[in-house]
């Protein structure tokens, strides 16, 4: 299993965003319901209960999802919305926020073609966000992630869907998007091309950022792949046990 690890800011950021997460700003239903449903801190409690602990990559993925949602709110619903994070953290997640803002727009434009598959565009968007495929997290090393995103974009330019069956909601979106883009030039210009552009920008930012390093699990232990030549790994300690997380969140009136 390979995930993306953002190492240095995790404990501080996790607490910061849990404090600011609920309630989300006033936005129309069903967006509020779906956004809250994929960023509620109780999801971490359930995961910790199942695993017995929280790994650092689990927390990184959760924090990224929270930050993306706040960026989407600012970019798609209220440009004056004040992000509940400092400028450094906000800038760190802005490329992902722009990418997923484009994905939400695509979900809204294409939802009417999905029949009864999804309750609404926000529901579809939430499932795509939780699959994490657009960030390339299933592709392995940092180099492979960058190569994979570039290859994906090349296939999209040829109207070929690069997304696998194991990510059905992402694949469904791009099946429809590519089909409609070939038929309707306005969808290609207003939906497909912006996604290709924002995903390329996301990959460029990912390449520049030294904190984005892959981590892997070997026999139940989490390791970070070290930068530089060779294949050295550094074992990572768990972020916290289930009991520690539950106690911390109760003390902060989060659950």
C-alpha cells in the first residue's frame, strides 16, 4: 500500500483543522451535507477504532481532504470566504483545491446523464474525492506519480480514459466527460481543458514540494521513502492510538 505523506505539519494541522471544521460555512444543501460527510473528524475515530491506531498517512489524507473542501467552498461558492488555516498551509493545498473545484464543476455539468447512480452532483463529487485517484496516490513512488499524471493527461488529450475500474466514480466521470467533449466543443473548452490544466499544475507543485514523499506499509509498519539516491526507508511511528485520539477529541468537544 502506497500513500502520500506530508510529514512535518501533521499533528499541529490535525488539531487546527479539527477545531475549525465544524460547522462549515453556510452553503446550500446538499453540498453542506456531502462536504461534512467526508470531513467529519469522527471518521478518524472510526478508522482508529478499526485499526487500533492512526498512521501518519491516514491523518495526512484526512487533512488534505479537509483543506480541499475549504478551498472548493472559496473557489466555487464564496470568494470572500476566509480559509480557516494560515497562509502557508492554504498555499500548500491550493493546487489541489483548484483541481477539485474543476472536478465539482464537471460533476455538476454531467450529473444529469448519470440517471439514478448518484443522488446529486455533490454526492458524486464526494465519492471521487474519497477515491483519491486524481492525486495519483496509487501510482507508487513520487517519480511514478508525476509520470502517471503526465501520462493520464496525454491519454485524455486523445479522448482515452486513463482511470481504472477500481476507481469507479472517477472513471464514470471521465467516461462521460470524454464522450460529451467529443460531441460538444463547449464542454471540452469549459470542463475538460480546465481539468487537464489544473491537474498539470497540481503535478508541477507536487514535484517542487519536498514534503510530498511516498510512504509504504510493510508487515503492518509504516515507512517513508527517503529522498535522494538509493532505496532507503525510515520507519515512522504511529501518530496515536485509538485511546489517545478519542481522549484528545473528547477534551476538545469534537465528539
